């Protein structure tokens, strides 16, 4: 009986050690840790106070940003357009209908009209009448901060900050923008967080 018990124990220890090593290996692959410290090459940094002010404005519980509160959506869209214009963007709106509701995408363009283009987007509506700092006030704030840096005079490449009203009915604003944009999107990657 002892040799059988010893074999079972060896197999159990081997499987356990193998599972631990596999888990650690997958963790390293997924997290991709840096060895040592790698400094950011440059002096540009996001302004935490500016990011916070954007999130606080958009996540105001007195002005929800869902389809039941069009005044909150309009307030958010106006704020985004004004902020993009202050960043020296060529700001425009793209209106469309979802059923009986009118909606809009806010678009900020930077740099030259021709040449290659980088497209970055974040939706400004929320899922339900909640402050929604994480859905997606923080994403819009990051995009507005990117717009602040993109609007600086040293920019040479053209870029567009596209801020659609995503709509919880299947990314309607994003699809509308993709369908009716004047310039075809090549190599666009869309990531939607749910």
C-alpha cells in the first residue's frame, strides 16, 4: 500500500506544481510586467486636475446622460464641443435619429485635412440615470485631455476625436459615424467596454 500512496502523492504534488507554474506563466503573459523602471520619453503629462474637472462635470448626478434625459445628453455634448474648440479642434456635430429620439456625435478634428489619420473615440452617454464616472465620463475625460495635447502647434499628423452617443441599443452612434464619415476608416479597432 505504501508504494501506491507514494505514487499518488508524487502525482498530486506534480500536478499542483504544474498548475501553479502554468498560472504564473499565463499571468506573466497577460499582465506583461516590465522589468525595472522604464521612464516615459518626454515631458508631456496628463493634468490630473483637468481630468478630474471633466469627470466631475460629466458625472454630475443632477444631469444624467441616458436616453431618458435628453437635456443631460445635450449638456454633455455642448461641454465636449466647447472643450474640443478650446483645444483648437475643428469641432462639428453629426445628428441622427434613433426611433423617435434625436441624437448626435461630437467630432473634433486636429491637424491637416489630408494625409494619414488617427481616430480615437469614447461614448458620452450612460447606461441608466447614474452619475456614470466609469461609463464613460472617464473615457471622455481622457479623450478631451488627449485633444488638449493633440491641439498643440507641434502636431503634424491629422487626427479625429470622435465622441459618439453610443446608445445602449447596439452602438448606434458609432455605427452611424462609421457609415457616414467622409473618409473611410482603414485599420480601425473598436473596443467597447460593457
